[in-house]
C-alpha cells in the first residue's frame, strides 16, 4: 500500500527493446502487482518520452519511461472485528480457516462483515485495497469452509497470484456427496461457463467455457447412498467442484443450487453445502520453501460424518 507519492524513471536498454510497456514495468517494479501497474498505465501515470501510451505499447531503446505512483486514496472499507482461526502468520503471508457462511469480499448484498473487513482489522494494511480485495489471492464460496492463503505484502500478492495462475499451488478438498460415483476414483475434464438460463449458476458447457479438471477419490461409502470423498483441483474455476460432481449425478450434499438438497428422511442436520478446503501446499514468496497447511473438517461436516458412520452396517465402511 502506497501512503505517499513515489516516482521512478527507467531508460529502455537494447535488452528490453520491443517489450510491452506493462511487462517492462513488471520487470523493473517487481514489488507492484500487475493489476496495480496496469491501472497506472491506464490512468496516464506512465508517460514514455513524455507522452501517454497503452499497456501494449512496445518500448524502444533509449526511451525514458517515467512512473508516478500517487498516494493511496483512503479506502471505503472499514475494518471490522471478524473471527476466523489463524493457522500461520508471518510478515508476508497469513493462512486461515474460513468459517462457512462468511463472504470473502464485499459484493452486492454483502457490504460488511466479510473476511476482507476482518483481515483489515487484523492486519491494518494489505495490498490490493484499491480493488476492495486486499490480500485476497484466491476465494472460497460463502458456504464452503476451510483453508485460505492471504498475502500481506505487494510482492507476496504478485508472486502467489502468479503461482495460482501457473497451477503451482496445490489444494485438496473433502466433501460429502448426496450420491456415490460408480467408480472408486476418477477425473472429470469438462469446460465450465455461465449457465445459459440461471445466471447465478455455472454449468458444464461445450462452447465458450473455460478448461477445468477435477480429480476425486471415494474415502467412505454409506448405507443411504451418500459418500465421503477427497477432491483435488487441477484448475480453479468458479463453483468447479460443485459443477463437476453434479455433472456426474453426484452433487455435493446440502447444495440446492446444483441438486444436492438432502431428503428430510435422512435425518441429517445439513444447513449448507458439505464442502471443505482441507489442505494447501505452496512456495513461500520470500523464503522459497514449500509449505503445507491443513484445516481440520469444520464441526458440522464432522458431525454429519459421525452420524453416517454410526448408522453404518458392520463391514460396510471404506471404498
């Protein structure tokens, strides 16, 4: 977060001749996020030889690139005390367990009490506040619980965002499904895009979707046809697990949007989608060391599992 005005000046060398202006800045100002640099170019704060240029402009040897970073405008976000378990924290990152029912960042209908408001209360300042998503590297749906990674510095935000984009960060989920897949394990590869009718939903689409791949492995099967699964994501699309498992006819239990409503006859206390982000493995942006953290199953999911296991016929656990 920039509290006072900063300025930088660079002369384009023969080595960088022909480079896009935005990539030239990424190379010379590694502590700024790409989105922040793009915004500076767009708003006219990056003149080349005294004239404004677009992000795609190809710089030429000998040109002077000046960068003016204006002081950060006060954020409209007001820090609030919001409780969430912290699993790890250092100068660069924070790893937490998001409770179910908590929205990650402000959106329509959710202007307070979000995770972002709580993060600002805890950390005071975070990178990316101009986009009202300070520190947010990735998201979880409102009713999905579990582990999240937060960046506390501009450099951390940039590196971790790039690692997510390049699929270097690995996440494992656990879920209870309303119905059990036919096979013990499998992989779903199907493009995901906005549902053609219900714009609140995503769907498996044949055209204009985004590549998505999900791996699943049944850990336990239950007498009522439900099962407990471990899920690995190769990509990170909106609602990916919920959409892919529903496409198999095996929606996440408690997810009415994708057909996972649990019948009352089952007698299970389900009030949200039973999906939990369990583990995350990533390279620390400062030390370069690989770290892994685990968030235990949220109590409501564990409680449903205990009930399902207690009703299980002898000799019918596991897959």
